[in-house]
C-alpha cells in the first residue's frame, strides 16, 4: 500500500480513501468501518464514474456507499486523489430540520406583514410622483424578495432533511422550459454584462418530473453561476439526452470556487456567505440543487478550476408516465412567472428591476 502518513487522515471523523493509478492506496479507520472488506475492493466498486473520470482539480459529488447516500469530495495530494466521504447524521439532521422549520415560519410571518404594509403605501407613493420614493420602494421590494428566497430555501431544506418532500410529477418539455428560462433571465440580468447561452442535442425532450422543483433547480444553478461570473463572461445552460437519462449542466467562465468552499458546497445549513461576499460564498442554492436531484433519483457533480470557471452537472432518469386510468396530458409550456424570477434571482439582479413595471 502507498506510503501515506497515517496520522494525516487517521484522526479524521469522515472516511478518507486515497486512490493512485486506479488502485486504493490508503484508507483510514473510518473508511474501514464504513465499507466492509475495503481492502479487497477497487475504486470503481465504491465510487461512480463521474467521480473517477474527471479533469478538474477539485470535484464534489455524491455516491451511494453501503446503503448510505453520501457527499464525496475529491482533491489532489501529490500523485494521489483523496476521496473524503461525508455521511449524514440522522439525529443531527432531525435537529437541524426542526430549527429550519421554526425559523422559516417566523420569517414568513414577518415577510407577510412587510409585503402587506408596503403594498398599502404604494398608492400614496405613486400619487407623489417622486423618483426618489420610487427608488426607495424598489430597494424595499428587492430586500423583501431576497429574504423570501432565503426563507423558502430554509423551508425547503427543512422538508428535505425530514424526508417530507412529495414529488408532484407531470409530463413537460425540459428543453423548451430551459430555453425559455435563458431568454427570460437574460432580459433581467442584462446590466451584469454576462452573456447567457443555451444548447441541447434535442429539439424537444419530454420528461415526467416535478416541474416546480426542476424550475427551482435551474434557477438556483443560474443564480449561483451568475454570482461568480464577471462582466463580459459567459454562462452556458445545456440540456442533453443521454440514453435513459437527461443531463443538465451550467458552466460559467468565472474565477472558480476556492477549495475550502468546495469541500462544504453541498452541505451549507448555515446562512450563505454569498449574501456578504459573492467571491467566497456558495450558500444554500447548491444544497437545494443536490437534494432536488436526489428526489428524482438523480445525482449532481460540482467541478471547479481556479481561474477558469465552474460546472455543475445534474443527471436524472427520463422517467415515463406510468400507465393508468387517470393519465394527464403533456403540460403545455408556459413562460416563467415574473414573481418567481424576481425571487430566485434576487441575489444577482439590481434593485432597479423591483418596480411596478416588473412586478405587475
């Protein structure tokens, strides 16, 4: 076995496995307890292909290991790839879920009063016709939607941790939905100077999935990438059919995600740093993305190259609607609701968009 200092990873709480030249070169005691007979296994017996075959310096993905759905961080060390396996703690998740539910409920009550009060003020402000007051109102609504997005994410995450999130599936065209989303978002983020592109290997692709949750997944991916992409940069959303699966990926030409942030990108239960510093924070968005993919029996992988950009890839089965006496027809695609866009993109668009022109 490859000579790696045992005290380097021996005290780690998470399982650590080192891979060199396609072989398991090292594993700590936690890995041995998690994976019986690990000494007889090869890396492909433990990790999915997307975590073994990549060219990024740092990768964060998922794997089902011994019946446990775990987050796996991959990083280089000399001529080895180090795989850190983070398995969830049931008791910790339950406590976190209860806290998130309580906090999000309080926030929703406060936000409801704020929205009602600001709505009552609008007629008086419009009668005054003072540009400064209109600007102040837009700033209030911008903050409102920013808080609403955070509150919704906390509520969603609490439901995910409790395993209490039903899927409301319908048949719809994921290519048409994604193409229209890019057009709608480009209009809202024009002032950022970021060019949005869309590509697909299909003219249309009908899937059977939870439309609302996939919309949220797409918007979270776009919002996160926009926060990292400088003016003049390019953000590309692609939807590709690959056998019995479809693959959604969002790539940006930003600065990339720092390695210390990458290691916790899928498991942010605390307040998102990107509310303070967009250069270092990832926030709750990627945690939501990962769990929406899991609900659809899919997976998500995060790849980032410092100075080159970041790519998030989500792979989900193309489920077909089951035969029954209560079949629903394919849902005709409708354009994205402006309220939804203003909420999910509140962290990356300016307050000037939060005027009556956009919110009516």
